[in-house]
C-alpha cells in the first residue's frame, strides 16, 4: 500500500527564490541587450573600414603604376583599370573622363570610385537614391559618405593632391 506524499518535506524553489532569480536575470539582460544592439554599428564600421582599405590599396597601386610608367598628368593609363584612369601631376588618380583634377566635381569622384574598386559598392552623386555611398567633392578632395546608416556619419576621404585615404 502506498503512502500519501508529504508536501511539507518536498525539495524545490520557493516563490521568493524564483522571483529573485528572475529579477537577477532581467537585470543582467538589461545590461547585455545594448551590447548586442551595438553589433550593427560595429558591423557598419567594419564594412566602411574595409572599403576604405580597399580604396586606399587601389589608389596606392594606381600611383605605383603611374610612377613606373611615367604617366603623371596624363589620361587613360594603358593596362590599368580598363585603360581609363587619369592622373594628376603627382601621379594620383583623378578621374576616368580625361580630367587631371578633381576640381570639386563629385561626378569625377564617383567615376574614380567605380574604376578603382572592383566590384565597387554602389555610389551616387545626388541626395536622392538608394546607393551604398554618396560622392561629394571639394577642391581636390573626394568624400564618400556611407548612406546605409546615417548616424553616426561614416565617410572615406581621398585627397588627390597627396593620395591619402582616410577611413572611419
């Protein structure tokens, strides 16, 4: 014959212990959740930084090709990037449409972006559109603004006078 179970001697968690455990887990989650949310920001930073690195390497290689072939201040370097890259007097790339200066022209920056990066992230010159980057120009400096996440502003800057590429 079976005996009735005595619940007074049963082992387990009390209601207070369970509530305290849930409160501790909730507090820990409130600290961990913002860390996981920041992962998208870190991913955007890494994406723009890797694109800046690729663009910088391309500018360096173009500069070396121009210097080796004595192509300073000339257009359409044969055998490089589809024979369409133009260079300034310092052998830094400037355009693909027979222009040896950026001259504050965002279109030149966009064409240079597309010629040097293969495959290039999409780029636009105007404010409207759905491209990955927007080309802006001021004097001999190109800025490539990342558009997929506007806050904080992420940009790649290229100075055609020095060949310097600065990323985020």
